[in-house]
């Protein structure tokens, strides 16, 4: 697979977010609908790049906002917007950024898994998927359809499944050649025909902060 194919599929996510990540898909939703369904108020949604979100998550509350590379700290309106939306002054627990691709809304989180706890709500118009890797390297996939949780499993560890077996619910079988989350992301590429450009997911997307 060449570099262009990697960046435009989904498998690159596991490499780009190598420490911990959550990637979520909700069928038939807009990015703003996805964020509202996981608890965001629309007036508190602001556009952020991945690097800006990362800076906000890792800063200490005592750090001066002038240390933020993406922000002109003298721009009072921008600082006020981020403060009222919960991005400042204390770092939020998580930031969910959302975009759209091929009839689906997608969400990316750097460390936590807020979207996974709202998957049934994200599936009310069809299907919803959540792929999460924690900081210890363990991965889990959740799938819901039409408002109901269908299955939750760790690829390659079928005895830890809650709900229907992955091969029954989704036709997915982990072959063991790659990490489980990578295998499932590539499975979604083929099953759903979803190709997400890396540069699009790194650029500004509607984002919400949660504490």
C-alpha cells in the first residue's frame, strides 16, 4: 500500500494516534448532530485543528495562554470564546472533534472515549461504530444499530465479547496479522467504502470540550 492509499483510508488513524485514540462513525448525522448527541451545546462548539486540541489537552491550568502556539492571546474575542466553551482556563478532560465523510459523521478523540458511551444515540438513523485504543495498547470495538447496542468486542479475543459475536454481527474476523484496531479500521474501509484523508482530519473541525 502506498502512502496516498494509507492516508486516504482509515488504517492511518492507529498510527497517527499511536498512544490512545477513539474513532467513531455515526450514519446519517452531521458533525454538529454528532457533537450534540454526545452532550455538546452548539453555542460551545468551536473549530479546532488536531494540534490545537492537543495543546489544550496537555496544558496546565497555571500556564499562561500565551504559551499556546495556535492562539493569539491578545485576541480577546477568541480567548473569551474558548473560555465560555470550556477549553480554558483549565484543560478539559477530553476534546471531541467531528467531521463528515460519505454520508457519515466521524469523531476523533485523542485519549478518552466519550463518544463510545453514547453510541446507541449515535445510531438512531442507522449504524454507529466506535474503535478505541487505550494507553496500554488494548483495543475495543463497539457497534450499535437503530438505537440498540449490538456488540462490543476486543479483536482477537472473542471470549471478551459482549453481545453478538463479531463474525455474526458484522462478518468481521481478526486474522492476527495486524493490531486488532488496525484490522478493524481496514475492515470498515472495505465494508463501508469510507476513505478519510489524513490532512482533512488534522485540519480545523467542529470541536467540543468535556470535563
